[in-house]
C-alpha cells in the first residue's frame, strides 16, 4: 500500500446512488485513496478532464454514456486504469478489448472487491 504522500484518486461511476454509496463506503477508510463519484459517463468524463485518476470503477449499463462509451473516452483522455463492475455478464476478453484492466460481477463481497482494487492500485505504487 502506498503512503499518504501517494494518495491516489479513484472515480466511482454508477447511475444507481446505492451502488455508488456501497463502493464509496468500501473505500472510505483507506488513507491512500481519495474517492470521487459520478452518476453517468458524461459527468465522469468531466471529472476525468479535471483530475488525474489512478482508477475508474464503472458500471456498464448507464444512461448518458454507458461503460463502453466511457472506456473509449478514458483510453483517449487519461492514463487511468478502468474496472467495470456490472450485473451483466461480460467476458473479460471483451472488457479488455474495450480498455478495462479488470472486471467484477454484481453482487460481490467487500473483501473480493477490495482485493481487486488493491491489486490494480498496487501495480502503480
């Protein structure tokens, strides 16, 4: 884990407020992560243009810029890694083709989720 000097910004994107809250709550106790959130791809893109994120955690099915749309914009505008968390089963090979480095199904356990986040962020320390 990185030190406080190595605080990384994580963007959580989901059109369902409860899902955003669950992810934000899972990450809030971490001293090395600053969490931002958006309820659609378009708002996420605005934040991506304003901040340098280490990781974007996004739902796939959303209005106003779905996960596939957002992944294509992240590749063009950011060095952030992207992870899709979705109730829709999407093969990892398809997610990678779209630009994601990770994916998780909904629902998942907090422990499994944090293990994937730690792995994806840990590669950047």
